[in-house]
């Protein structure tokens, strides 16, 4: 039997943390955060990481476990999250996966291996040197010769994925497209039951996002970003590319006003929520619960429970 896991998904600010806690308490579970930024320490305000008062005693995994100077790939994240899920199952508890990073959630559910290639290793460094010396053009041409399927899907400006595809081929002799095709036929590692949260009216979602950004600023987001910068976390790090951090760095350096940065954070957050919904809407297995202007968690829990029961979980 493939283990069943509960998944709470939706765009930013839609109440995933609260619903995850309610479902974990209802089904004797523990939460595994599937958020690409909540893994970093010292970023609890800007990433809206669950706080002790919000978790109500429910254990939460994959939160604040990584140094913000590190860069976690989806493969590394999926492996670490899978260890958490397996540990929860071994104790006869129910894993509740909560988060809005769709790619990471899909990777955990699928449990498939990722194409080999030591990102940051010797091959990647050589590719980076070639890119600096010659530009991305010759590397894209090489990819077209060895892996036309991947090259056709990539935009010439998508240097990160072009280098990754070449890295896999140079290290293994196998194209990343071939690896992906081979893994598609493998069964999923987990049997997910998806509960999706969203607002019926997009304007209500946008308004809530704006209010949350204002609350983050009041709680000390600017100071959180300053602490990361002063600790020597590189500006190029994955952590400081997160929404809320990247926009405030220029304000700290006097290159923009705090007010301008806040408006930019709100805009980027709303755009991100739209992209999250676009990704999730492709999944026909998600049971959506649509909020009105106010979020009624008690009613949502009842709806979610009925759906989960229909899916065979008591």
C-alpha cells in the first residue's frame, strides 16, 4: 500500500498554516513544511514561518533548519523532507504536507530520483567559466546538439537550467530529458489527498497580502533583513532572493526608500500568488475550499474532513 499523506496547498497568505494544524490535530499527524524559504534560519518574519503559538503543539518539520548562506536545490529539499515523512509514518502518525512551493511538493510526492550532477562541483564551475568567457550562446548550441529536447524547452536567457542540463550530460553521458522521461513511468512514493485554499474573489486575496506585508514590517522585517546582511549572508544567496528580502536590501543601502521597498514587496507577493495559483490549477486532484472575505476555519475543516473521508481516510 502506498502511504496516504495530506497536502494543504494554496497561494501565499491563504491560511495554509492554520489548516495544516487543524488537520494534523484531527488525524493525529505532524506537519512537514514544503516551502522553499522557510527552511532557512533567521527568516521567520519574511517567510511567515509557523510560530509556536500557531502550531498549537503540533510538531513542524523542515522549518529553520538551514543556514541562510546555503543554497538548497529541489533534490536536496525533497530528500530531507522525505526523511521527515518516513519518520512520521514509522511512528504511525499522519504526515501533513503544507506549503505553496508546488515544484517542491510534487518532488516529495513523486519520490523520484533526480538526474545526477554535483551542482557547484567541478563540471559546474567549468561551465560557469565558459559562460563568463563566451556567453550563454555557445553553451546553448552545445545543448541543442546533445539534448535538443531540453534545448527546445528553454529560453536563451534561462542560463541556470541550460547549465544544469549540460552539467548532467557532461557528468553522466545521459541527457536530463531522458532521465526525466524514465522517471515519469515510476509510481508515486505517496498517495496524496489535496486540500486547496484560495479566495473566491482575487481582490480579497490581494488585500490580505498587502495587510500581511504591513504586519511583517511592523513585526521587524527590516531588522530581520539587516541582521542577515550584517551576518555576511551573500546578496547572491538563495535566501536573500526571497520576496521581502531582495526588495529591502536597497533600502538598507540607501538606494531606495523603505516605503518604495514595501510597495515592491506587495507587488511581488501578489504576482507570486498568481503564479502559485496557475501552477496548482493544473492539478485536477485538488479539492478547493474558497474563502469569502473572512476565512472560516471551522467550516473549512468540516468540508476538508468530508472530502478526506470520501478519499478513504478515517
